[in-house]
C-alpha cells in the first residue's frame, strides 16, 4: 500500500500578513474606545485624530491689518463619545491693526478629525490676515499649549487653511502685502519723524516727501535717515541744497542702480531722486528727515512710503 508524504514548507509572507491582520482586527474590537466602535466602518478605516477633553480648547489667534475687516469662519469636526460625527462653526470679524485677536472654542469632548478657518472671496490680499491655531490643554492656571495644528495667511486666493493638510507657514514666508503708508506731516519748521507699526516687517520700495521753504534766505540741506529706534542704519543725502521760496520733492527708489545729483526739472518746483538699497524694517523702526538749515516757516508734506509688508507676531 502506497503512503503519502506531506512536506511542511515555510508559510508564505502574504499568509502571515493576513493572519496578523485578522488577529489585529480582533484585538481592536476589544481595546478600541467606545466612541470609535460606535463610529462603525471597517477597522482599517478607523479615523485618525486628536482626543480633546472638556477641559481642552481650540485656540485660534488672528493678526489683522486695518482697512481689511473680514468675516472669518472657524469650524471643526469631532467624533463624540457616542460615536457621532459633530460639526461646529463660529464666525467673527477681525479689524485690529498689527494686533492679535484670540478666539477660544471649548466645551466639547471627542476625537478631533478636522479643523479649519475660511474667509469669503472678498478677503484681504495676501499678507494682511494671518491665523494660527493649536490646542490648549487643561485650560486654566496650569494649562499648556501643544504644537500648533495649522498656521498661515488667509486671502482672496487662499480662502481656507486647516488641519490636517495645510501645515505651518511662517508669516515671513512668501510674498508680502503691497501697501502705501502715508506718514503725517510734521508741524512747520519741524522734520519728518515716522515710526513703523509693531508686529509688522517692511521691505521699503520707495519714499517720497516734499519740502516747501519760506521766503527767509538760507540753504536747506536734506538727509533721509532710517533707524532701528536707537541706531541709524541707512542715510541718504540729497544735493544741491534747497534755497528759499522753493518747493522740492525728494524721493528714494529701491535698487534703482543710480543716484541723481541734480534736480529735474531745474527751477522752483523740482524733483530730486536717489537710490535705496534692499532695506528691511521691523516694527518700531523709524524714517526721518534731518534738514540742516530748516527754518520756522519751512514745511514738510506727508510722506508716501511704498512697502511690501508681512505680519510678524
């Protein structure tokens, strides 16, 4: 009578994986939290997220630019303790100049699976509204802030940012907001003195200001000065000197590559131009004129300062 010999061979790798998956499925049925079991669906599609307790809060901080009030809708989705997907949404309007507005969302418990901030298409240009969101654990005197969930600019071309997906964008990354700052005219006989707004960073593109001199004889020699509030970081001197009873516009252009030492056109009402380096100013930096021979009846105009600016919390 013939006999049959059975040879045992190593288990195929795919079979090993299948056995592991089956065991893993049974383990999950025992150990997975109740809210995920109630959520249902295949075990390999169980949602990923961040667990939030009742003493936690989603904390959003907005940095806005004056002149661009924009409604911002913030929302999130959680799987609550009963396994239900619950959506929340809140809307607010932020108009602060260079300051921060904080919105805190509390009183919910569950697995956070999505979180976002969105603005309408009429939102401000890029660089004018920045948002940062994270989780504040154990809200109260002993709270602590975990790493930020998302951060970036909201604009007419980037109307939504959120978690997961958007990542963390530093406020100084990418192009800024193109703006023209108008500095106030000083009193008669006084020089220009302008200070940049805190919580902003500026790249200066051009500067223009006009000096009208009185009939009192004398030469006025103009210098534009940029400083950090303590030290001078760039000085631009103009020539020739301005005489009595004349109006002259002084202007600087970023990286023009030349310096014009004569007024154009020559005469009572003239323009004189000089070049400006790639100059970056932080909040609290200064722009001023230093006019040798300035007299009581002389008058500086407002200043037009064209900049590219970023919010810098």
